C-alpha cells in the first residue's frame, strides 16, 4: 500500500480506525502540502502491523514538497479554491518532486512486488539514495517484521514499565521524570 499525503480518521467503521495488516506500507508527505497540513499519514504508519514475515513499513517526509507534484496532472495548486494564497515559489520544482517519487516509489514497488530486498535500504534510510534525490531535507522511518519494541509507553501510565517482557526503565540524576 502506497499513500501520498493521505488523510486518516475520516472513515471509522465500528468507530475504529481501519487496520493496516498483511501488506507492505509506504507513506510520503510534503511539508508544504496545502490540502493536508500535517503529516497525518504518520498515524497510519504507526498503526500498520507488519508482524507477518517479510513485511515492512516506511514513511518519508519531504521538505518543500506538496502532494500534487508527485505526478504531472495535479500540479502545484493545492488547497482547493484558495490556491491563490499559496506561495508556490517555495515548493520543490515539479521535476524534483517527481524524482523523489521515482526513487522512493520504485524502491518500494521493487521490494514489495518483486521481492528485491536490496531496495529496503532506500526505505530504511533515504540517505542510501542521496545521489538520486534532490537537495532538500528528508525525515524517514522504517520498521519490519523483525523489529520488537522495548518500550512503546502504551501499556500503562507507569514510565518505569516497558513493553517487552523482562524489561524495565530507570533513570538517575533527573530533576523530574
């Protein structure tokens, strides 16, 4: 599953967010998206369950990108009828943004559909493809079926308990926890 600047939470069957399970997941979002102003797709990344063998999930946040220039049809006029308010000169050039898409989407599809695990390096850390990516800032996240969190802080309100069995959290020399 590949998502570009998705919304998350508008559809809640049985008053729950839809699960993402049994698929590879990639979400990409631009910092200058006029329609989806926050990286709300990151919530879906966090929710994606890749515990089945061989599955991965990754996210990429691209500075100065919007969702519309990952293709040649939508263009740089986000934000519906208010596009005149956008400062489009601050966006990555359309060709640069499509280059990000070519590199990252191809890596994802080669890995997910063709089973070419060597492409996971690009999804794991965008710097593995630095020679092919336009100069801007990127932030990437990656997890696969082998990852086991030690502490997610979701199990209870006690900051000294951890997620993994047999682990605990301690600190010394802090003024406050």
